[in-house]
């Protein structure tokens, strides 16, 4: 049985971040939305950068030591468990998108740019955001799952090649800073982190994922005496956000601020009264993958069914949609995501047990 590592505050924050992505995608459709809320929701795409950092943190915590000690067998187990985690729900949502595309085609409303059948193999194999296309398609949020899969494939190289435990803390911090500067340089003067996702999305993921792994190494050193590191990270976050407000590039300041915030959240995880660890918030984090992958297509269907003007949806209908997002997230998590993940995780053991039985049956015949 695989030991599970969880910092509940980080799980709760993942749920909040997923809902910021939802609000980002619907912001321009909400009738009468106050400008200050529109400005806040317009930055919801940045939640994906937090996801990338968090993913690197959690994967390093759960698998860094295990891969180094387990060798190639551990690598195969890691990759199988990661594909069991991300692929079944992605496949289900892709199937829903194909069904929608066929329905639209039957009534003459198929948009080949949005639902390009020729690109389905890339989406099926989670290769769609590896530079093979220049646009998002089918289920748009799945672009980040494609880049996460690339990070998982490269993670064993990171685990074998970089043992953060042997690196002094100052050098880990320097590596984080250098990586974030590299990300800014590779964004090639893009005005935002969300610019040209088909081009820059993979770079964002791989670098921020790596930074997340280094943040985990710092957390492992500082977790028993978190006060001073937390204050230091708070100073970093405030300074980066202040620099952004003063006009410094988003591609440089926001990942640094998020990295500091992630480390703070990890250091305070487990503290009594932490609202991110309340049961309801934690549950939103548990179902956040379903929220993230399911909400976009649901909004497409919702607009087709209920809306005449997709740019001025009344708040009452927006409330209905958000309720449907929550309900569908619960359903997808419990009926699709978890059962499929559990079955795939059991499958190697089932096949190992079936092998000797098949040989015995062949011998007896």
C-alpha cells in the first residue's frame, strides 16, 4: 500500500484555485459584474501556475526518495500511478467533447477549429500542448494536463539527477531564483503568463514543477521551526506583489510570489483553526480535478441550453451554472475519477496474479 502524504492546507488551496479558473472562464458572460470583480476574475488563469508549483511540491514529497531507492521498478510504478490519476477523467471528458462535436455537426454547427477531429490522437495521448498545435481545442483546460504529463515523464530524471537533500539551503534558494528568472526569459517578453499557451504553456509547467520540488526540499528542512522561514517568505511574497503593482513583469514576479505563498501554506499546514483545512474547503480540494476538467464543457452545454446572449447571462443563471459545476464535480469525482483511478492502480496486481493462473491452466490442459 502506497503511503499517502497530504498537507491539508495545500489540498484546500487547490480547491480554491480551481474555482478561480472557473470564474476566469465565465467572467465575460456575467451580466452586471462590477469592474473590480472583473479585474480579479481576469487573473484566474494564474491559478494554473500555482497548480504547477504545487504539483512539483507534492510529487517530490511523495516520490522523490522512493524513486531514488526503488530504481526502475519504482519509475514504472510512479508513471502508472500518475497516468491512473490524470488520464481516466481526461478520457471521459474528451469523450463528452466528441459527443458534443458530433451533435453540433449533425445540426450544421460544427466548428473544426474548436473540435478538430484530426487532432484527437494528440488529445487522447495527452500530447496536445507539446508544440504540435498552435491553439487550444476540445476541452481547453486539458492543455495543462498535457504539460503535467510531460513533467511526470521527466520527473525521474530530476529525482535521480538532483538530490536536494545534499544541496545547501542557500544553493536551493539560488536554484529557485535562477529557475524563475529563466522562466521569465523564456517567456520572451510575453505580457502575461497566460500568453500563447500553446507556445509557452509547457515551459511554464516544467520550470514551475521543478521549482515546486525545490520548495518541498526547503519545507522538509524548515517544517520543525517554521516561524522565521514563514516570515521571510511573507516578505518575499509582499515584495514581489508590490513590484508587480509598480509595473514589474508578471512573468517574473507572480511565480516568485506564488512560490513563497506555497511554502508559507505548507509551513502553516496542520495548525489548529486553519480555514484551508476546514472539511468543506478540503473537500473542494479533493474534487478540484473534476472541477477543473469538467467546468469548461459544462459551460458550453449550459449556454447552448439556457442562454440567448452568452455575453450577458443574468446572475441567477450564473448561480445555477455554479451549482451545476459543484454537483457535476462531486459526481465526476465519485463516479468516474476515483473508481477508474482505483481500478487502474489495482490492475498491475490483478495481471500479476492472473499470470500464474494462466500458466497453470495451460499446463493442466
